[in-house]
C-alpha cells in the first residue's frame, strides 16, 4: 500500500502494480547497496505500468515515482 493515498480514477494505473513498485522503492530506500538503489531508481523512471479501469491517478503516481527516484539517487 502506498504511503501517500492516491485518488482512484476511471482510467488509472493498475493498483497492484503501483503498490508493488512503491514497496520495492521503500525497500531500496532502506538498502545500503548502491546497485540495488540504482536499479530501482531506473525502474521508477520507466515503469511501464498498465492502465486499468478504476486505477490510481496517473499524474499523482508519476509525481510520487519521480520523487522516490530522486531520493534513491541522492542518498
């Protein structure tokens, strides 16, 4: 589950995919391994998430993923 609640819209990103991606990012933020952090940061920048009926708001998710990628790159 994301730490920031996203709006659910008519056509948005697949909820399960977003939740799993954010979970991986949260785990990478706690990792001391720079390779893991870099790999997840790259994944966040081009996730290729599916669009579904009743999914997470795409703009909100994109902003959150960009912020997480930035955090992973700067630590």
